[in-house]
């Protein structure tokens, strides 16, 4: 079976179009700017919070959508595992990619130790580790591939040498 997040040409095209729309709004060169630009584009505030630990096991990233009385997200929280900074950044970019694509939330239960305050309602978007013997639907495969490809593109905005021009001197 193929990798569930392996992007196809149509996924690459969709991610590239969304990325081009994303960067058309101006200079985005750090993770805070990516979060702000995403919030601007989806019209909903976003906060990023470290959460979870080894007890999360298969849960790698989680987006919490706090809903208003009409069931419309009024704020998103991106919760990430407390690991290496590059891994945290990547998980944030992956979760933001799901929001930018407008992917629906996953039907999951939050880990019991995860304190997600209930207000009017909460929807969870979760990133799980998927093992070879676990199947994803074609729609889930497509969504994960889209999020992976857009996260890769967004990563080019923030994962670069501090002094890009100076780096060109060395090749």
C-alpha cells in the first residue's frame, strides 16, 4: 500500500494554488506571521499552545475549534506536543494547512489528560500517527496529502537561514 500522505500531481497543484494565494498577502517569514496570515485568511483567531506529553502516544497535533452558539468556530487553538522546535513548527504548519484547506474536523475523543475547556461546543481536528495496518478513507488520504504538501510549502517560508543573502555566498 502506498504512503497515505504521498502527494499526487493534483494535490501538488491544489497546495501550490493555495500557497500562492497565501503569500500574495505580503511577506511571511516566521511562524508567527504564518499563524497571523492564516487567521486573517480564515477570519478566525488562532492561538498555538504546547500541550500533551508521552501519554498522547499516537496524537501528534490537535486543532481545537471553539464554537459560538450557532456552531461556527469563533477561535481555533493549535495544540502541539512538547518536542523539538522543528517538529513543533512542522505540526503547526500541518494543522494550519488543514484550516486553510477547510478540511472538516475529525471525529475523535481528546486524550483524558488534555484539558480542553468546553464553551458552547468544541470540534477537534487531530493529527494521528497511522500505522501500516490502519486504513484511511480516500477522502482522509487526500486531506492528509493536501495538508502535508501545503505544510511543506509553508515550511519554505520559515525554515531558512537567518541571513539568506549571505548564504548565497557559500553556494
